[in-house]
C-alpha cells in the first residue's frame, strides 16, 4: 500500500486526482492540502510515501515545501 498526499490549491484538479487514486487498490489518499503551510504540516504528521506537490501554492510554494 502506498500512501499519497495531494498538495494543490485547485480543488477541481485535486478532486480529479483523488478519484484516480481512490480507484486503485494499492493506493490510499491520506490527505489533501490547499497551501504550502498545510502541505508541510501534513507531510510531517502523516509521512506519506508519495506527495503530488504543485509548485505554485499559496503561503509557501512547492520549492519551499521541499
């Protein structure tokens, strides 16, 4: 099982990605962040295996989160 976090401020795009992830048996969506601060906190707390990280995020961009 691979645990995935989505970090993107576009809720429509995030929902589309979540649909694809939820359709796969070996993937589990553990969270969705709308800005860089939330993404950083969720990465620390949830420790996902994969982070789908948008570069252009409010508060902190994807580069700052990395």
